[in-house]
């Protein structure tokens, strides 16, 4: 097949409404790869404050980047078995641009695999309706609305308002300032260095009652947050939850997966159907509470030295666990173990319990787990300069300690901590 006949089958229509009569077809520049898949590369005049509208009945991955030009560039790679049945319409009108794709032909089941790379002015809005495909937007300020019927949504260094939804795929938002919501019906949710009250996760979630708290939910997948400055309500049907730092209360629940809160300065509630839980509380606050429940897994709680309150720990273990579960505590607690396996609505278990009061405060720590140990610790001491990215290295002094190195901006490494400042067991440096 010749390049000319391929072009006729492709039926590419490029309309420039701002300069041509309605229905007129602009000249296009078309090239084809050696495999005869089509590459379309076009530019249209644009202005700051305009809107890019994507109406992709064929679906396809979408990448949008902000740039310093007064134009919108569209680079489409049409691929897949039925790429020749694709019709593209590109319309420019008063600084805004619309990209539309449709499938012609008579085949009942058609297959395409298109990629659309677009560059827009840095102040530009995006509206999307896609039959499916990943969406990746970066370095743009504006309003972002629409949906894809399946695929990941990635937003980086964007500012403004968002109302985006994917019927299935991960969500990642980084280094952004957003209001609104970005939702998925199934996938992991990752939020890093994000300002604004954007809600992430499953559609239809209820806003949190605490003003300013993040509300992140997913029907299935991991949730990863670097900072929750005003607390967070986190829900996933299945997958791990990790929060690096939280200044307010955290309420985290997963149907199945580990929960890790590396630094909490408020109360914590962590519930998992199955999985380990590791919580580190870094601030002393009156009436501070920690509630942890795991259907099966190890639980570690690190409390500040000045914590004061009641402690109630319980782990049950079944015969299939193979050994007795343990409770370890850096504080003196009263301990008890049931002498026999007890039937309590399920598989018979023996229970190990530890209770007591630390100081005279109003705080509370309550832990319930099955087939897992519980550890209640004072916080592990860390190197004074450990901030940002740190690596672990074996200690050559033979003390059996794990030493922490911190990277300088020039990528050189500072000397390791001395045993005096890093006197913690290796597993206590895991966070």
C-alpha cells in the first residue's frame, strides 16, 4: 500500500474554525512510520486562559505539558489493527482548541492503540472525555475536568481546580495546588507535596468532619501520602496505607494490607483486615489516643517519652500460628495469658494481654490483633542530621547497629552516626 492510499483511508480532517469557513479542511502535514502507523503533528494558535477539549471516542493515552509558546501542538501516533479507520478533527476557535477522534468503517469489533502528546500554554484548562487510556498532565495552571473509562491519572505541578474521574486506574498527584476531586473506581492513590483541599479516591466519598483534613479513598489499591498537615481520613478496599508525616488526626482503614504512619502528631486510628501496623507518635498531647485493630499481623507502636495515659494491648493466636504470640513493652505493664484456647465466635484462640497506666495523663493506647506480636516502644533515636533521603549501611564497628547516612546536595555522604547517637537495633530504623 502506498503512502498516498494510506492517507486516503485515514480520512484526517483538520478544521481551523478561527480562520476557515465552517466545514473547510485545512492543509495537514502527515507522515507515516515504516510500519505504516500514522504520525500526525499539527499546531494551532492559542492564548493563555483558553481550553483544550479532548473528545476521544477511540480512547488513547494522553500526555499534556505546559510550555511557553502561544500555540497548542498536537502530536498523535495512530496505531493498532484498525488505525486506518480513525478520523481526527482539530478545531481552533478564539485561542481554544478541540481535538476529536471517531472511528469509521463497518467492522463490529475494532482495535486501536493511539497516543496523543499535546503542548499547551502554561495557563490553560483541559476538558476530557475518553473511551479509555492514561492521562498525564504537568506544568499547567487551570481547570481540569472530565473522565477516562479506564487508565491512570497523573497530575504533576498543576494548579487550579480538578474534577477528574477514571473508571479504573491509579491516581498520582505530586507538587500541586488543587481544589476539587480526582476519583477512581479501583486503583492505588498516591499524593505527594500537595496543597489545597482536593479529594482523592473513590467517587461519592463523604467529606471528613474535621476542617482541612484530607479525604482519600479507593475501592482497591495503595494509598501513599507524604504529608497530611491537618490530618486525614484514608480508606481503601484492599492495599497498603503509608503516611510519612501527619500533623492532625489520622483515621486509616484497609480491607487487606499494612498500615504505616511514620510520624504522627495527633491521634491515630488504624484498622486492617489483615496486615502489619507500625505507628510512630512524635508529639505529646493531652487526650491523645492510638487505636489499632488487625485481623492478623504484627503491631508496633512507638510513643514519645512523655506520653501519659492508659494502655490496653491484646493479641490472640490460634494453634495454626505455631507458637505463642508475644507482647513487648518499654514500660511496665501487668500481663496475663489465658490458660486454654477459647472459642470466641470463630477459631479457638489463646489470648495474651498487657494493661497499665503511663504517667497521669488522659491519653489512651488500645491494640487488638490476631496471630501477631505487639511491641510498645519508646521512639528510636536517630542521627541528628537524618533528614530527606537517608540510606542504611552496616556498622563496621562490630556493635551490630544500623547507621544512617544522609545525602548532601552535591550527592556526597556525610560520615556515619556514632554508636552513641545511633544506639538502636536495625529493625527499629525501618521507618
